[in-house]
C-alpha cells in the first residue's frame, strides 16, 4: 500500500540529509579560511576540549610554543572562539560556522531546502496529491525545518521524518471523529447512506460495513436504493445472502427514497441497529440522480452520508469527493482498493479538500477487508514505520 509515495518520501529524507552533510562539510571547510588569524575550527574544538575536560593539557600546550595548533588552542581558550562578538557574527557568519563545526549544529536555511522541496512537490503531485494539499505539506515541512539550529549527521533524517510526519498528519487528520462512538450514541436505527460513482466498490463496502458492525455488536439491514441499474438487486442480494442479512429491495425503476424508508421501518419493527442504504452509482453531474439523493435526505434524514470512491482513482477521486460534498454534504469518505494503490494521493488529499474525514479504507475483496482509517497508522506506513 502506498509504496511508490513511501519511496518518494524516503528520497526527500535522504536528499535533505545529503544537503545537511554537504553543508556541514562546507562549513567546516570554510571556517578556517574565513577565520581571523590564529583561529580555526580545529582550534576551537581543541579549546573546547581543553577548557572543559583537560586543563593541564592546555597548559602544557601553552608551554610548547613549537606546536602551532596547540598555541592557537591556548589563544582560543583565552578568548572562546565559539562565543563570537555580535559584530563578527553579523559581518562574516564566522561565529555560526565555528559553532557548527564545534557542536555539530547549524541552521538550515530556506535556500538549502529549495531543491529537495521542489523534488518533494513533484513527488507529491506525481503521486496524485492535490495541488493545494501538496503546497500545504511543503509549507509545513519548510516551517518545521527552516531557521532552527539543527544537529546534522545522524539526526537529520529523524528531524526530516518528524517534519514530514507533522505535515502529513495535519492534512489527513482533518475532521476525524470517533465513528464507533457516533454509532454507539445514536438513536437507533442509525441510517447510513452510501454514495459515489459506478463500480468503485460501494456495494462491497456496504457488505463490509455490515460485517464490521456485527463484529462490534450491531445488527444491520441492507437496503438497495440503486433502483436505476439492472442487476443491482441481485448484486447486493448475493452479499446479503452470504452474510445472512435482511435486504430490502423494490423493482427496478422504483423510488430509492421509498426503499430506504421501508428499510428504516423494518429496522424499527425488528430492533435492528443500523440501516445501510446503497444508492445508484451516479455521476455528480447527473442532476436527476442527484435529486434522488436529495429526496432520500428529505424522506429519511440519514444520520450519515458516506462518499465511496477508489483510492486508485487518485485526483479523480479527490475531485469527485469535493463535488459530491458540495451537492449532498457528505459526513466522511471510504476509500476502497487502497490495497492496490501505490500512490496514496487520494488518501492524503480527500479529507483536506472536503473538510470531512476519511473514515475507512477498503483493503481487499473480503468482508473483513475494511480498515478504520487511522491517520497515525497511515502516516506511519508512508514513513516506513512498518513494512
Ligand atoms: N482489491 C479490492 N477490490 C475491491 C475493494 N472494494 C471493492 N472491490 C472490488 O471492486 C469491484 C466493484 O465493487 P462493487 O461493490 O461492485 O462496486 P459498486 O460501486 O457497488 O459498483 P456499482 O454497483 O456498479 O455502482 C468488485 O470486484 C469488488 O470486489 C477493495 O477494497 N480492494
């Protein structure tokens, strides 16, 4: 899952690490040449060692004028090189560089990140992350990394990883709520309507949701509001049979709102906790079909409307989510076929673009292949926390 994006995020980490190492090396190289006479990075280091841990050695160095380095060390020890005057700091940057060489820390500047950030942006866009979401991620990463005095070498990788983690979490956690708590607290029956275009896995997701709810102690009835498509009753009927659930259907061409209404009545009469209503795989541009959804809204006033699309559809899924939300106001999304998606762009973008959370991922064709969307787990996967 999301392997290609994972690899690209890994490359960004490596790029910044490399940039950091180059910068560190540069600064170490530059420090002696820019140093006022008699002060070198090495001298500063020796001085630090001498003053902190080994005073007698410093003394013996003073007593040995032939050793040039040691002589410099004693000068540096008298006037600590790692505490330059403000003037020196401003005019030459020498102080900062000396500090970098002596402490293993330096400031990451905006220009240092220009190239890696550009590459990251390209990687996100190639992975189908929506433009505004990619920009948000870049801004946050840059904000986290630039201007702080950072330790380079080994820790650069983890600093970059933390910055990426924060940025990704921020964009994908949008609107998250506790689905199970919402189900537990709702008056029964709870009505959930599933919407989205044809063939993305809506019907399969309803069956998976029924299983998911059963595992948590909730009964459910299925309702086929897809009265538009020939064969829809049979398709959902197979799932109902396999799961041993009651299914409410009407004739093809019937009123979808009436089917869902009947299912609510059935649930009320039989103490069923949740009504799971399928709808025709409609295009958001088809006004007649969108009107049907609005009618379902009026007639049964669902507790939740979930938008279903496939993660593998990338940008298309993101745009559809946005348009469906504008047309019918969704409460959250389910992204199916995440198991087959190496890009992860939809998973990263949909919540930020709609302002509504991704609640579940479909991760296979089996009934138990519905996974609660946990932002921390998803980001962890993207950053290689688990294989
Ligand atoms: N790999 C994988 N396949 C899935 C997943 N979810 C659904 N599918 C498959 O996708 C295909 C389409 O799923 P359906 O549930 O029939 O799609 P639908 O949106 O109901 O389609 P319509 O009824 O035509 O609107 C089926 O072959 C499913 O088994 C998933 O999470 N992973």
